[in-house]
C-alpha cells in the first residue's frame, strides 16, 4: 500500500530525529534540571512552536497540500509551482509582521501564556528575553512547513522528515559550546533554536530544487483564486488542525500557576510521549492527506476508504502497545533518560507521573491525525473547527477541576481526555456521513491488538516488580532496556499467535520501502 510505504519513509527519518531529540533533552535535563531557567526556556520554546503548529504544520498544510496536489494532478507542474511561490511570498510577509509585533509586545503575550510567572519578576523577565530570541524561529519553520508540503505533494518525503534533525544537532551544539559566552544555558539554547530554523529551511529549499521545482518565495505575492481558496480553508483550520497544540497551550497557562518546576515536569514527560506520537502521528498525517486528496480528486472513493482503514489499523498497532508500555514502565524510562546532574529523584518521579497520564491519551493523539485528513481532503475544515473548539473547552474545564487535587498530573490527564473526545467525535462524524467504515480486516484485528497490548502490559508490570532498581545511569538504562525488550517480545509473540497482525506483511513492507525511499530522498 502506498500509504504504508510513505508512512515508513517519514517514520524512519522522524525516528532518527526523535532519538537525537532524546539526546538533546537528556543534555538539557542534566544542565538545567527542572528549575526556573528550564521553565523559562520551555515557555520560550512553546510559543513559536504553538504558532508553527497552527499556521505551519496544522492549518496551512491541511489547506495547502490538497490544493497543491490537486493543481499538480489537474494543471501540471508549472501551475503547482506558481501556487506554492505565491503562498510562500504571502506567508513571508504576514509572518514577518507577526514576528515583529510579537517581539515588541512579548511582555503582554507572556502575561497570557504564563500568567503565573508574574509572581516572580526575574523569571518573567527571563522568559520574555528568551522568547524574543526564539520567536523568529516561527518565520523560518513555517516557511519550512510550506516547502515541506510541496515535497510531500511531489511524493518526496525524506528531506522534509529529516529537517528536524538540524534542530536537535544545533540545539545541542549551542548548549555545549555557546553557554560560556551568554548569560545562561537557556540563552544558548534559545539562539540554537533560531539558528536551526534557518538550517531547516535551507535543507528543504535545496530538496525542492533537486526535485525540479526550485521555489522563489521572496517576491511580491499575487492573490489568485487558488490562493484565496487556500486562505479560506486555512482560517477555520487554524483551530481545527491545531487543537492539540491549543490544548498544550492551555496546559502551559495552567501549569504556570502551579509550583515551580511543573512546566518542566510536563515538558520532559511530553517529550517521551512524543516519540511514538511524532514518529507515528506525524508520519500518518503527512502521508495520508496528499494520498486521500489524490484518490478523491480522481474519483476513487474505495481506494480512499481502504487507505484510511490501513492507516487506522497501523496507528492502533503502533500506538496502543506504546501507550501501555509507557504507562507501566514510566518510572524506569524517565529515570534512565533524565536522572542525572541537576535532575534528581523527585523531578524524575514527578515527570513519570505525568507520563502515565500522557500515555493514556497517546492513541487518541494519533487517531486525530488519521481522522482529520478525512475532512481536509474533502475541503471540509469547518467540522474539525467545531470539534476542536469543544475539545479545547473540555480541556480547559478539566484543567480547572483537576489542577487542584492532582497538580501537574491533572494538567496532563486533562489533555489526554480532551484528545479522546476530539478523536471520538471526528470518527463518529465520518462514520455518520458514510466517509469511514471499518472494513472486515480492521474489525477483526483491532480488538486483537487491544488484547495483545493488555497482555504485554501485564507481563512488563510483573517484570518491573521482579527486577531490582538499577544503580547509576547504566543500571537504570539496563532495567529500562530489559522492560522494553521484554514488552516487545511478548507483543510480537502474542500478536502473531492470535493473528493481531501479520509479521510477514510488515517485513515485506519494510523491504519494499527501499525503492520508494530512494525516490523520495
């Protein structure tokens, strides 16, 4: 299946980026811990990333990729390139203005995003300063998302998926080598973030040139009918496609009102949960949207139906065992990754508790990426907006109820519950409209995947009780590795035995990926 091969291409590069991301976060934890500088930096990173997900990877791609893919199929390469260049020019202008305004009014923005920081003036001032350094990253990374959308529309997935590697490499280099020359390690990291945005944009522009579509976006924009259509679909999609990020922004607002360190605990837990979410969710959403757009544009509803079923099935297969494994082994995993230097046992325990809550919502986060393209590929961005508004309201309400008794864990649990509400409503609406029906294969395999994951979780939990606590970084890493390996072995054995998945089919897909991957490089 093309969708599976494309998911594997994106997923493999994303996996490499996530592994480097763990190395970066381990370095940050050892140098910054979970204190005020760490809290300030994570807020400074969150703000441009929020806008990036809303305007870049979220709403923009949801509107632009179907339009680009449809123009490419119907009118040819020249028309598709013209559309991309016009959108790029328009984005450069208004995002540049947004960055300028944001940097000027950063204290006011910070009062909204992290109101709890106002009680500590030094922490508030540091967060403002660091966010002013990172905010230009928004412009570069949103343009990177546009060019990546062009590459995805051309079925070239590798370069766009590999670009985030520069974020991790440059951030680590800045923390290691720039720290002695700036005020705090947080300043070094902030400068590394902005530099990585420039590097990522350069990479994807080079890749489009290699693909025969060199883009020239530094020109005056022309507002054509195609551009108006993208903008029309993009405006409501700002909320619909970026609902997960809006929920995470609510989390930051609430967490800033909690005791110092809460933002850092949530960050470290979220980073672990982001490994399967990023590898699977980003890969599925990236590969599925242009494929569904082409299939529906070509009048192939059965092919689109089959693509959604395979994406749903693959998402369950990869996220459910990951969620169960992260929940039952949260303590050993957090300890192995971050327990060193300025990050002590208390910080590890607090982050592990948040990871359990995030793990509960992990399948839902990815299923949103599966179901949302079913609307976007049909040009419907209004429905995800309505569902997104409900999810954001639910997340806010749950946060206010749970933040008192559960502190930062209540924040993470609220996000997970809102994600399930989001995914469930999107699925229900697609089913009601007849735009998604689980086929016989999915109906047979889905409950078996769930059963296999429960058995695996019980086995990992039992092993965690038996194994002694690891001493030192290598001991903790050995315990976590043993739990992960045992869980994987049990899942493969039980899943194969009860036909939850076909191992030969998975191996065959991995082998057949080589040729498409080389094409998309």
